[in-house]
C-alpha cells in the first residue's frame, strides 16, 4: 500500500507537545488495576502499549480520555492538569480515541458517521462534509461513503473508526487494537496508515495492540504493562530482547 495522501490539518485547540501519565494509580474496590505508572507520548511518535490481558491497558486509556478518574497521580496535556475533565473536554483539547467495539452509528452512512462527529466538534455542516470526504479518502474508504456503516466489512469498520477520530485532527490519538481481526495484508495497509499519522497531522499516536508484528513494526517506543505496573519501556528492538518481557509477556524463560 502506498503512503496515504496528505489531508489539510485544521489547528487543534492545544499546542501541547506531550501527553503525560505521572505516577498513575487506579483502584477498584481496593484492587489496583493500575499502580504507579508513568509514561509520555510525544507529538512526533507512535508509542506502543502492550501487555497481557488484564494488564491494565484499557484502564490506562480510559484515564487518558476522561472515561475513568484516577485514584492517584496525574494526566497532563502539555503542562495542563486534566482533573475533572469529561471525555468531551479531552477531545476538544486534542485527545481522541477509538474503541475496541467500534461504536459506529451503524444505520447511518459512512460519510454521515464522520460528518456527525465533525459537527459535534464544532464544524459547520458544509465544512464537516468536506473534512469527512478528505479523511475517508485518506483511510481508503472514498468509494464507500454512501454505504451504511453497519454493512461495511469488519476491517473497514476499523478504518472508519480511525477516520472519525481524525476528522478534526487531534494532537494525540489513542488507537485501541485497530488490527484486531485483520489479515496479514490488511495489517500491512494499517501499518502504513498509522505510521503516517505523526507526519501528516503532527499527531502523537498511542497504539494499544496485541498484534506484535504491527506494534513492533510501527512504534518508535514501546511500553509494557504487566499486572497494572510498568514492566519495561524502550525501542522495539530493546523490548524484544528484554528478558523480563519475554518471560512475563511472551511466556519465554530467560
């Protein structure tokens, strides 16, 4: 797959260079889902987040987007504290996300799904349609704008979810397992798409993904969670050599 065409980027509501988690803790009825995790995602990079099921990845993403309030620690957009922010405030201040379940309006058209998101973020109707068509072309769905979203193939639904997140380009986008259910060929196309986001939109990417070929192939840095705690962080090459990661995440004895 060739590099996606450039999409003119409207300015975000923040000039924040970093999305930061500082000593984050989340407890549910006394049980720690996240314990003392710190990490920073920068605007120019793809930052991978991996870990076994139950490691705390989704809880962390929920804290980064206002769907879960931390028990302790901080989430910062640039230097600005996000205490008390709603999910909509996070989006308005440049932090977007996708969901594992998609959350599409399945009875609306592909274009309408993107258009309604743009209107909800403050664009006028005509500008929302223009942005919608441009971003759908960028994700490879230009020929399917009039189709009902629920009729799309599963992998195209994942692309539509990315289009909705990027229609008004954020400063940071959190992609929750975008490669789930994709074939090897489809994963190749997704890798090109994700890799282009920092360059096309000056947008940092936090990529939560179980497909190791995808996450190691596109990430500049990778953070590993295990049992709600940080196990390791480094380049893909460093993570693939880390004996603690091999033992805890991949089940390989050191």
